[in-house]
C-alpha cells in the first residue's frame, strides 16, 4: 500500500484511454519512462514472483497471456473517491492501481516492461489509464530486473 500512496503522491500524471495491453498503450508506457530490461530467456521466475506477491485482500491477479501478468489493486475509500471525482470515474466499477509486467520477444531474448498506472472506468463506458511516474519506484524495478538476471535498458 505504501507503493500505491507514493505513486499517487506524484500526480504529475499522463492520461490516456488506450486498452492496457494494446501496442499503443505499451508504447505510451515506454515513452513515459516505464522501466525495461532485456532477458536472454523468458524470465519465468520474475513473472512467478509478481504473481506470488499479488495475493493480499483487495488484490487480483490477471494474466491475459503467458507473457503478461497484472496485479490490480483496490485503493483506500478516500483515495478512490478522490480519483473518481478528479477523473470523471464511476462508482459502478471502481478505479484500481495496476502493476503489470509485459514480455515481448526480441532478437536477443525478451524485453520486459514494467508498467504502473491507474485504471479508471469512466461514466461513458470507456477506461482511462493514468500513468504513475515515480523515480524511486523506477529505480526499485530496475534493481529487481538486475537481480532477476535482466539487463536494464
């Protein structure tokens, strides 16, 4: 939860409405400075670790493909209400903090991108993604990439 609060405290955010797993959304994440690393082989241990730590109450593990895993986290009520008001959200589908790992094959192995954003369902049915730039979090993720055998890009 401290991670969520630290991320939200840095509300100099870039918003978009592309689906979270689209190539366009991934490109926006990279443009926004999302940490990336190159692995010679698919980092199965890193993905398993990400899945293991997403097990507390209010956290949901989503794995839309073998090369993508997301932890979707419900936020505290006060924060949720503020986000709904600020970003024209809805109480029918609450906003969530999303922490995702996405692996893409490359000629040298796999490029893994770590993406963090708020997923805010809108009243008109669309979904707004708000990126969470945070230098401290990026540094921690780069360190995790190195420890798990990746070469940060």
